[in-house]
């Protein structure tokens, strides 16, 4: 396969990279550790799958042995497998995680909920719900580490430098998690389906903490809609083969066209990010291997090096980092309302679907109001908030879909809920 380099939105000089490396104390560019400690089968959350079976969500954590740094960037990997198979111990993920840990990163390889079989994904509704289940699990993993940083600090990670992505389905998980940050970006039908399984945040664990990533990546990844990416979004790295038929390089239906949902592949993600002026790095390959390193150890090593370079270029310790000043993150920037993310205001709405009552879990109760609208736009409930968990009696409402809107002085949130 032939590799074509596409480096967008920035010109990176070798001198500036070498000059800035001292700011990171030599970390994150070279292998400064030779021995990696791996802790297997750590539970980060739990939930039920679409067959209502309980699922314990597990991960493996990779750390450099003997590292004394107290604020380390975290890279979360999700495995491939078309959302029907795969394992957190997959060889490509284990290799990537180990290699990055040698440079000083903490890495985690997560499991996530899967479809029961390939035929399940013939349905658009099932596909959307399976992918959103996976995204919810990824968010729970991010929250797990931010909770740890705020409490026991077991992993000594920097909660402002958490990156997520993976291979194939894992890349789709990370990329969509990162850029699908507002239910209002979804079609009405997709918003309804997302609402039926717990909304964008879900209930996979560790509520009360921010689930936003600070950067994303995908080896043969894709996004459901590039318009979800806006000018304040975070950087991305991608690797993709031009004739990939499992996840298309451009626009198309995955799994050789058998899945009903169109995805925008890496070649279109880089165009969108570049047009918005957001740093991204894309490695394009000839051929059709899925992922590009499927039959090539050299390409696997090449992608590892590209990912390491991409991450270093957006680290806070790098004074030449290529983040934008208005980049979305978990810290509210008083000069930019765009930097305030909806999931800081609302941590969860449950149960969903509901029968007689819903609970709305908030992270802020100052000047907050809750409004519920029916499908015709009519206001059917309006509540002033004085508790962080507000229980609302909706027993009088007829069955159907409703929109919950939560408003404060500086932020707002909305989610579709379903009454059975």
C-alpha cells in the first residue's frame, strides 16, 4: 500500500517541535520507559444491552513502570469488530497502548456493549441504538477517569487531557462520541431512538463528571454526519485505505453496503475539519485493507508513530500545541458560551422510557428551569428547580414522545423522552 500524507490546518516546523520538547521534560515523543505495567479487567461501569442482559463494562490499563509524574495524559482505546465482535485485548490495541505507555501516557483499552449478531444491524433503529450504547459506554469510561482524578487519583491522569478513539467500530465510537455533543444535532427519529436508551450520556456509570474528550482518532473510523463538527471542536487523527469496503473512505454504507446507515469516512472528516481550521492529521493509503495495517506490520508501526505525533502536537505541555483558544473542553470559558457543554448542566434523565415519573440529575441548580413539550411544541410542564435530583410526576401525560428542555442563565440542554 502507498501512503499519502495529508496534514491539515497547520504547518509544523521541525525546529519548533524540537524546541518545545523540553517543556514536556522529554516525555510523549520518545520511549523513556521500557517496562509497562498492565492491569487487566478493571470494571469501569455496567449497563444492560438491547436484549436486556446485564453487561459489566471492563477495561485494561497500561502504565509506564516507575513513572512518578502526577498529571499524565490519558488515551482511551476501543477495539474493532463491527459492533458485533472484538475484545479489549485485541493485538493492535494492546500494541498501541503499550507503545504509548512507553512514552509516558496512561492508556486504557475498553470493552463496550455489542449487538447480539450481525443480522441485528440490518435495521437502522438497531444500528443507531447499538452505536449509541457504545458511545454511552465510552462516556462512562471518560467519566470514570475524571472521577478517579477528583477522588482517589489512582491513575494520576490529567483530567483536561483525555483522548479517545480506536480501530474501525472503536474509531466510530470515539469520533461520534467527540463530535455528537448535542441531541439537537440529531434527526427527530435518531433523537427519539437515543432517548429510548438513555440519551447521549446514558446510564453506564460514574454520573456527575464531564464526558467530553480533548481529541479523537480512528484507524478506519467514520462519523454519521460531518455537519456535527463545528468550529470549536477538538482535533482528530485518522488512517484509512481508499478502497476500504467495511468502512468507506468517503460516504457510503458500511459492511459492504449491507448496513442501512450512511457514514462519512476519514477523507470527508479531514475536509470538514480543515475547512473549519481545526488541526487534523490524516494518513491515506492505497488499497482496501481494513484497517490499513491489517496485513502490514510496518503500517501498524507507522500509524502508531503518527498517533504519537498527533497527540504530542495537542498536549498542554507543548507550547507549540495546535489546539485552538476556543476549543471545547470541560472547563467553562467565561468569554465563550460555546465552550460550555450541555452535559455539565444535566448529568442524566431517567428512566427513559418512563411511565409515571422521571428523574433529572443536575450539576447546577442556580436559576435552572425545566420545561417539557409535546410533539406539537405545546408546553405541558414547567418547573423551577431547587434540588440536584429533581423528580417530576408526569403520570397525567398521554403515551408518546416529549422534549425536555433544561435552561440556566448560561447554558441549556434538551433530550427526547418516551412515555410508555
